[in-house]
C-alpha cells in the first residue's frame, strides 16, 4: 500500500512516532506498521484526546492503548483541553486543534528519539487541503498541498486513496473507531468532504487526480520561485519584512512573506488577501497597520513591515514600593540594589505616583527643562508605536515620573538630597515561575 519510492525515503529515519487517533486511516497506518515492522523504522504511537466528544473520545484513546498493549507497541497519550486552549488563544476549534496537535508533535520530536511524527493523511485528504486553499484565496504556495516531509511531519500515504485504505481494512478485518464528528457538516473540512466534493465528482469524476496534478505543477513553480526569496528577520517575537521586498516580483514577494510567516509559526490561516494587505503597507507611512488572523498585526515601520502579536493594554495598577510586579508582557522590578541596565531614580519621588500602563494624556518633564507629551517623547526615543501600549510607567496623575526600561523624568532624578535610590528594570514575562 505504501509505494516503493516512499518506502525508500522512510529508510533514512531511525525512529518514527505514529499519530494514531483510532479512526480508520490512522488504524490502517498502525496495522500496516505492525505487520511490516521488520522492514520499517522503529516506531511508537502518539495519541491525542482532544476532549471534544466526551466519553466517545476517551473510548477512542482506550482503543488505541489496548491495541498497542496487545501488539507490544509503546504508546504516549496526551489528554488535552482543546476548548480551553482555543478560548485562551482566540482560535476556532478546527484551527486550535490543529495548532495544539502540531505543538505536541514538535514536543515529541524534541523530547524523544523520534525523527518525525507520521500521520495518515492520504490522497483524498490532499485533494481536500488544496481545494480549501483555493476556496480561501490561496496563492501558489497553498496549491502545493501537504508535503511528504515538512521537517516535523511525514505523510507516507499521500499516494494512497481513501478507497484503497477502506478496501484493505475490510479485507483484513482490521478494526477501527468511528469519529462521529467526521459525519457532521459543522466543520469546514467535513462539509467539503461530505457534501461539496461528492457533488463535484458527479460532474468531474477525476477530480482528485486532476487536483493533485495541479498541486504537482504548483510544487515545481514554487520551487523555482523559492530560489529568489528575500529573507525576513525573526527574533522570536517579531517578524521584520525588509523594504527590499517591494523591489521584487510580486510572486517572489508573496512567497517571501509566506516563508517568513512559516519561520515564525504563523502561516496557518494567512491567505493571499492578507499578503496583499501587508504589501499595501509599504505604500503608507508609519504607523499604518493592518490586522491579520490569530491576533497578529502588521505595522509599517521605518525599516520595513513588522508582524507581531497584538499587544493589548492591561489595566494593572500598583502602589509604588520595592518588589516585583507582573505588568502584562513585562515583569517590572523595583530594587534597592543595583541591577545591570536598570534606571536610577529617587524613591521618595516615585512614591508620589502609581505603577501602571501608559495612558492618553500622559506627559513627562525633560532633562534641560520643559515638558512633552509622552507620545512625542517616545517618538523621540524611537520606540515603535506597536510597543507603546505595553509600557509600564510610574506616574503622579498624568505626570510620568519614569517609563520603565526607557527613561525617567527630570523630577525623579537622583540628586544630593536623595535618601533612597530605586533601581527600575523590565524583563519579558515568560510565564515561568
């Protein structure tokens, strides 16, 4: 069932993790591997319970665990609160489940002996993926469909049809679980699979093969374009697309943006229309911006376009004293002891204010005299607009005494009359305790 060319490609891997849900396709993959284990790489099973179908999904996981036990296969199970994950991240259930699964797969490869995670995506799944990209306005990159190997996931069944898998399962008497959610048309892919594709096949019976031929052509075209990509800069939090992008051919610019988003892990749900909106920012002046899916925002900056997660202003407010404070994306430290890179300020002056996030109407007293709106002051300091809402300040009403991590007001400067020196610093809130 897996062709000889694919089998040859599998031989370069020492150990693989098979993603098995208990459904027909994944159980075919697992049965095939068990039956041919002598000629295939070592393997173990990864099972993810999304907890979206109550007892049914728990029974699916139990089925997989029992099969593995009977056949001497190691099984790693993940019990996930996908709904909570989606609510927290602002994702739809389909998108969130897909993102979380990929996070788990990355963890498996990072922390175990597995070189890749193997999924049971087959020829019909590939057709569905390409069509979904077409209907959502994808460019050439989306027409390529799912690759055999994307560096994390292997898909050895892409040349095998769902009909072949079903026929083999029946003839061999291999058991599997039926996921009731696959029968529902509430999810986009299910509606495409259960309603739209069958209707199209009535007119175009060769739909799957024709779509996969298109995907192959797109693969060759994209491979050529990839030779001319412009590199984006990813620093772990922000993706910077350089100004040189506008000098490129449109196809190269588009591919470069998608490549950068892939590098940042933000490729999911970005469509051609979003790429066009990003490119239009190059014709605007800072701080023009455009909202993107998954809580991303693209900003026009002096050196190009920067894409980052939107910073939502928090409303924390604290009385000023020595200590450590969580302020949204920042951890603020007010210390009696010197810290490298910390700002120095007069503590008695700071105690007149409160620790909070910046607000409209804030102003700051400059060294050398005079006051200035905090917005204009931050512009002088070259602090990008996209970063300003997250800044923590100590302020007496609208009179800013310190912008932590940036500067202090002349009013809070240390002088010969200072009794207590406070060292102020800010570090990224990683969520670690």
